[in-house]
C-alpha cells in the first residue's frame, strides 16, 4: 500500500513538473515579444491536402530578419524551423477545408509559401497574418520580397 502511494505521488509530481516546464518554456519564448500562434506543415505536395495530416501546432517568434518556429509540445528551447525573410515566397492563401478545420485553430487562414525551394504552409489567425505580411513587406531596401 505504501509503495503504491509512493509511486502515485512520484507520478503526480513528475506530471506537475512537466507542466511547469511547458509553461516556463512558453514564457521564455514569449519574453522578447513578437510571438504568435502558428501551425506549420512542412514539405507540402503541389495539390492542397485537406485531410488535416502533417500539421504541427506551434509558436512563431519574430527575430530580426528571421521567424523562429517552435513546436508547442516540446521541451526544446531551440526553434524547430528558422525562416529567413529574404527566402520566403508567398504563393497564396486559403481557408481550411475538410478535416483541416479540426486540425487547426478555429479562425485560421492558411498561407502557402516556399522557403529555399521547400513548399510549406503556415496557418495563423487573420491578425497574425496581417502582421506576418507587413513584416515581409517591411524588408530592407534591395531585398526581394514576394507577397501574393
């Protein structure tokens, strides 16, 4: 009986510590400001896939001429993907269809892009999309920007 209670106590303590670390990591990422919720689908095929597969929920952070994308369900402090402003080309936007509506946040807009030859899709709110496109257009003089 004592062993069972001890094991349960250790499991509960580990869960609490894990949740605390998730919250602490999110606060550290957001500390410098300029963050927004952003789902990412990397290496997308030509035809839009509305099955909802491949999406990863994350947080993106503006950092100079780069966007750093972090997975939400990870303990890593380093970004999973880094997108340079000069290498991002916007191909178009669309609303979620089919099962994508269940895989993404409720008010998401999907932005189809390419980054150094890799096709990707970013899903974010309308407000985040406006900020993202403004950030792309605010590139320094002489830098090529492609915003659809």
